[in-house]
């Protein structure tokens, strides 16, 4: 399946295990599915076979938000909610040995992979549609 090739590519590039790469990608896809532009998300999930299922695996990473994450979700509007979910995902990933710098290696590999498969920079566009987080996730600055 196409998603397995992406998992292997991100593991190879980042030095993470296949399981860690899978977890990191599932967290990113879950965040995308919940907070990015719905039409763009649907296009992405349809274009990459297995992506929808991988996004579903990441739902557990948004459970048990921290106190700070919970407060951000309440006071920060849509960008606060996305940031709170990102914090929750990062906490879960850190427990599995995946840190922010690992995600910074995974996402460019994933963006290139999706562009190669779809003919456009679809993942970057989807990430940029997440309120408050897009520039952080894509390295496009604030």
C-alpha cells in the first residue's frame, strides 16, 4: 500500500523505526483530519491509499490533554484548539521516543512524497490550512 512506502521513506530519512515513523505520521494525519480545510483533507486522504486508516490510528494520541493543552483549547479559539491537540500528540509521541526535531524531519519527506504522487504540493497546502499551526508545521515562518 502507498502509505507503507511513505512510512518506510520517513523512517529511513529520520532514523526512526518504522513503528515510530508510523506513529509520527498518524499523529500528523489525525491533526490534519481534525483541523485542516475539510475539502483539502479529503483530497489528500483519497490521493494516498492508506492515509485515512493511518489518521484513524492517531486518534488515541489526542486523548488525555494536559492542563495547559486543555486551557489553550478553551481560550484560544480554533488556533488554540489545534495547538492543544498538537501538544497532546507531541506528549504521546515523546513517550515513544519521537520528538519535535524528528517530526521536522518526517514532514518534509512526507510533503515531497505526496507532491511526487499527486503532482502538487498538497500536503504543504493542507498543513498551511490549519489555524495557527500551518506555518510552524511547514517551516514557512509565522
